[in-house]
C-alpha cells in the first residue's frame, strides 16, 4: 500500500495511506494525549484530548479520527491546544471525583496520569443528588457510576470485539447514560479490560489488585487448548485478578469468562497437594517417586498380561497443547495404544 508524507511538529513522517494522524505521530514517536482511544477499537473521539492543529483548517481536529494526508503540516502542542485539553479534562471531571487513594485503579489509571500531566484540578466536581446502586450487565463486574467518564470504550469493545452489544450509551435529558442488556452479556470482561478508569472493577475478589501491591505473573490460561496469554495479579501468593496480555499472535488480550474470572480453584483448600494411592477402601498420601513407581509398575503389568489396548489415556484441557502432545506420544510410543482421548472434544 502507498504511503503519505506529512510533517508533525517539524518532523517529516511517512505513514501508510488511510492511517490517522495519531497513527502517524505514534510511528514517529510523537506523543499525543488520549483517553478514549484504544488500539483494538475504531476511533471514538469522545474525550476530545487528542486535538491537533492542521495547516489550512480553521479549527483543531481529532488526531484519532482524521486521516493523514500528503503534505499535511500538523502541530500537536501549543498553548491553545493545551488549554483545550485542560477544558476537555475538566468537563470529564465534573461528575468524576478524584478519590484516587480509595479507587481500585489508583496507580494504574490513564485518567489519573492525564490529570497530573495537564495540571487539572477537580474544583468543578458536582456530587450527584442521588446515589443509587448502578446495575451492570454482569454480576461479576461492579460499575462505579461516579468514576465513569463516558469514554465509551466498554460500549465499543462489547460491540466490535465480542459482537454482543450488551452495553450502549444513550442520551437522557442532555447527558449520556449507560444502558445495559444483561441477557446479551457473556461475562467475558472485555469491558473491564479496556476501561481506562476505575469505573469498572471486578466484583469477585475480596482483595484489591493495586498495581503497587501486586506481583505480575505472565502465564498461559489452562481452561482449554487455545493457549491464551494471561497476566496474573498475585498478592500473598494468591491470585486476585486476571488480565489478558496484548499479544497479537494469540488472543490479543481477549479472554472468556472462565479465563478471566474462573481462578478461585487455584487457592481452593480442596485441591490435592500430594499424590494419593488407593490402599484397601481408601486413599493414602504418597511421595511423587512412590506414585510414579506405582503407576509405571501397574501399567507394565497390565500391558504384559492383557496387551497395550487394555490401557487408555484421557488428557486434560487444563494442560497446554505441548503437554497434551507429549501425553499422546507417551501412550502411542511407550504404551503402544491409540486409545487416547481429550476432554475438550466432548
């Protein structure tokens, strides 16, 4: 595809035709403030923070929604633009309290970073006259209405990535309000993943996953063989939250309801911590060496007395594809049987 050349803040930039001014600036390492913009979503343009000046245009334009054109002269930073961004941020904060110390998102909040960067205070904050419990699309997520800045990322992600359309913003008495359709929600948490503020928080874990208190552990989801990449938030050796990893090769940060919220089994007191061997009518704990010797001995005995096809192997979707490959290889090459199945097929 052909490229267009433009100038941004005095720097010559070439970008693929059809890309936005924001894309061009990012490719050149030039930062433009954004809040509603997300790489996986179509441009929304609700926050009004990415405004830039373009030579020949009488008013500033949204960098996220304006295509880069040949010969454009773009200015991303000026006194006028800084003033416009501060006013835009102040409008966002009219119904958003800067209660950062008690917010779950503190320390990892895009809005919080921009408030500091733009030097904006919350003097214009107006406390709602009524504080009613806000209903959300799924009970797994809590919606904090006061912290919502109507960026509409959640709405776009639900519609564009998941194709569910469970969330939409409608105009009521001159202002936007969230409208949810619970029966369309699949509890995937895509909205939670893209929310840039503390408006959406997990309603499952009793512990808060503050960025400065958790240990981040990258791993692979074990619920099926897709191999989705996840990042665990761990506090005191206990998982308190799960997020998708922005890896374009696999899941692009998207997760299903099990992958994002089904982690409580990891810390369950009912989980086995040692192998068990049947002795008489019950089971007794054994060491791994003892358990593996017991299995090897009995598999060899059954194979010798009844043949390899008397043995069958049943693999688990909680294992990775590589582990399941090794398991079937063991059954076929070592045991000598094709009696292998997998629970994900059912």
